[in-house]
């Protein structure tokens, strides 16, 4: 009786340990691709800073 029980326990442990790894399933969902907006970003602030530095260099603006 104990040998049958041991065989059953070993079979269960074997099935648990040797089962195949789960496969990951990838689902691709189409999304709408919009055209990127053409904006200047922070370029106006950089140009403004450069203009202010240039005018300060000429001595026209005093902070």
C-alpha cells in the first residue's frame, strides 16, 4: 500500500515539476498613427534669451 502511495506522490511531483512552461500570447492592437505636429518647441525662448544676451552685450539693456 505504501509503495502505491509513494508511486502516486512521485507521479504527481513529476507532473508538477515537468509540465511545459506557459506560452506567452502576444496580441497586436492596431492604433491610429497621427502625423506629428510641427511646432517650434522651446526654440522661441532660446532665441529670446540669445537676443537679450546680445542686447546686454551691446549695452542697450541693463538688468
